[in-house]
C-alpha cells in the first residue's frame, strides 16, 4: 500500500507552489523596475556607487542588452544609433562625435551641407548635367572647418601652449566645445575638476539622457577605464540606474566597442588632466 497524498493532490500542491514562486518573482521584478523609474532620485542615491559593477560591460552582450532594455534614461539612444558612424582617422574621435550629434539634431533640414570632397571626378561622368549624388550630411571632415582648431593642428601641427611648442593631437574639451558651437549648436562644457562631486555629474548626465532633444558627449582617458589608448571623445547613449553605469557609444569600434561604464569609473576617467586642464563632458541643447 502506497502512503502519502494521491497523485492528483500532490500535483495540485506542486502547481500552487509554482504559482506562488512565479508571483514572488514578478513582484521582485516590478519592485526593481519601479526603483529605476525616477532618474533624478536614483542619480542622487548614495548607494548607487556601492551597487555598481567595477568592470565595463560590452553592449554586445546579454547583460549589455538587458541594461538598455531596463534603462529609464535612454531617450537619446535610438536617434544617435540611427546616425552613428565610426571614425576613420585616429585623431578624429571629436569630429566624428560632432558629426553624429549634428546629423541627429538637424535630421533632414535644408541647411545640412554636402561634402563634395568625397566626390571623385569620375563619379559624375555618366550623370545628367547638374546632378549631385552627394547625400546632405555633416561629415568628420566638414565639421573641423567651423572650429577654432585647424585640421593641421588636430593632426599634430606644433602649437604654442604655456610658452612651449607642443603637438596637440585631437581635441581638448574646450576646443571640442568651440567646434560644436562653430557648427551652430548650443552647448555647455563641464570641466570635471576635483571640486565637482560625482553625484552632481551623475544627476546632470542621467537627467539629460532621460530627455529627448539634448545630448551628452564625454571626453575621458581610456586608460582610466581599463582600455588601451589615451584621451577619447564619444557620445552617451543611456544610463542604467540598477548598475549605475552609462552606455558610451564608442566612435572607434576598431579599438573598443560600445560599453557600459560604471559612473565612478567614467568620472575618474574624465577627472584626468589634458594639456591645460581636466577633461569632462559637453551638454548639447540643439541649434
């Protein structure tokens, strides 16, 4: 004789347990989601850094995609991704970031330029007279001309800094900001010096990413985030409160892919010295 509950009773009990377990998991998931809905509150939370992962997480990973899915501060991601391009010159991370944001802001506006330097003489030999095959678009080459720093200087032409002649490759933060403004954007450059709290930086950048129509571009040192290389510039695509990390849309995928960087790590990388002052970030508010 078999002791215990009849099979139907046992199956019913197991079913109830599974139902209760599922409900508990859903409740936890809803709670975690609710905790991430208020970007300003999460950005100001002192416990955020303690919960942050110490390592970078590639966007092209299960965890990377999951962070974007649960992010409540990703208003800029789709628009920037739609205009994304990789830098073709190792010194052009700044111009590439500028071109991406300019194309995002201006879209199909009537004032978007055509870069005819990309047109070869033979490209139009079979086209009707007056035909222009170049697509209107801000390019890495065009945006440089509107800045205070010349193309030759970006590529290493010696300049005088503090009475000394140096080769100032790429862009310092204020040089990059001047180039953005020269191309018609309204900006706010933020130097991340020792007096600027991490909490304020997090709140400023995360709050921006939760709104559409404005953007954040970071200027940081790669070595400080565990990557190879020196100074770098790229736009931000999102902020994930649960991991306290920002998604950097790296414009040099040949060197490093898009990655989630913990806030503390990114701030440390922006709080590094570059020629005359620390690096930082630029907030772009549009034309």
